[in-house]
């Protein structure tokens, strides 16, 4: 009996060691960090004979990192990534010479991702909006600001427009998950959010799970506020999107009664629009930059 008990203990200890080692391996693997180093990003711009400038700040106890490219005399376009992700999701846009002729381009690491307190999520969309707000305040001056949000970056830019309408002049949703009724019920989210299991997964995925797990009530809280958004809006959505229900675009059109929402729908497009159909985002940015309503508050 004692021998069997000893064998069980050894198996349990060995299993624990294996899981611990596997967790360490995943957390140290760059592929599961969903971010590029500053050195890699600087090299990206150097190869294109361009320069990106990193900036960072503390908002309360939270650290936020972002990068900007181009002239600060032009309108600002700020990109907000999905989950998981980082500011490098939009590097190709930041280096786009056509866009740089008409706007200064910036991309931010949302809380918990990239260099912004990596692994430490902020599930509250209201708090995320407040944490990113200093970028808008720094750049506001007398020029328009357009926000581009992909996936979970969509509800983040929506919350920013709801809470700080005076700072924002245009919105571009790219496969944004904004309708609480269309949020999928994924059974694994709750177990992975517990302390017992969360340490087993890479920090980027842990931060992602923590915010997605609590996304539905965050979206429900925003329901009464959609009609307050008044800036020009474009919603880009693929009908073959398996991560975000295409019905989210319809939700935006129905709920955003304070402005006209243009829907760009593509039948055979999936969720990863920034990489599969970047020209749609580029065209949307240029369209808003040329929209008189975007510039109206500055005149």
C-alpha cells in the first residue's frame, strides 16, 4: 500500500514538474508573446529608411507604450490592436508613404500587451479608454484625430469616443466585437481565468483571456451610450469572420443613431483584415481624412 502511495506521489510530482516546465517554455517563447522587440521594430523602419519614435508614460500606476511616425502638424491616426496583439500589428500602415503624406500615424500597446505592463490585463473598457486618453490630449491641438480599432480594439475606440467626444473626430472599426448579444459563450474562459490555471498559459494569452472573459458585461454597460457618438464612422467587416460575428456591423448601424455609419462588407474576408485586406483600412483612413466633417471642429 505504501509503495503504491509513493508511486502516486512521484507521478503527481512529475506531472507538476512537466506542467511547470511547459508553462515556463511557453512564457519564454517569443511566438506566444505576440509582440516584437523595440530593436526589431527600429530595424523594420530602418530598412524602409524611416524613423518611428517610441513614447511612454504613466497614467496612475499603469505604464503605456506607443510609437508614432510622421509630422505632428498633420491629422493624427491612432491604431488600437486586438487581443492578443501589440502595436506592431500595424507596422505596415505606419510605414505607408501614402498615409504619411496626409497624417501622423501612431500605434499603442494596450494595457497588458507589448510593453504596456505585459501580462497585466485591464478588463474595464472605460479604464482602457482613460489610459490611452493622454495620447489624444498630447496630440489634439488644432488637428483632427481618427481612431482605428481592430477586433477588441473596436470596443476600446468606441468607449473612447463615448467618454471623450471632444478629442475624437473619426472612427474606423475593423471586425470590431461590440454587440454583447453576439459574444460567443466559450466554456474554457472561466477556468483559464482562475489563479490555479492562469499561470499555465503565456502572459499574452492570459491577459487576452482575462479581458475577453469579462467583455460581455463591459459591452452591456456601453449599450445606452452608442447614440452619443457623432463623429463619422466606417465599419469594415468580413462575412467569413469566424472570430467576430458579422452581425456586429449591423449592430453599429442600428445603435449609432447620432452619426452615419458606412459599412464595408466583403463576402470572402475573414477576421484578419489588417493582413489580408490592408487596402480597405488604408482607403477608409484616406476617406475620413478627406471628409469635411472630420475637420469641422477645427475650423
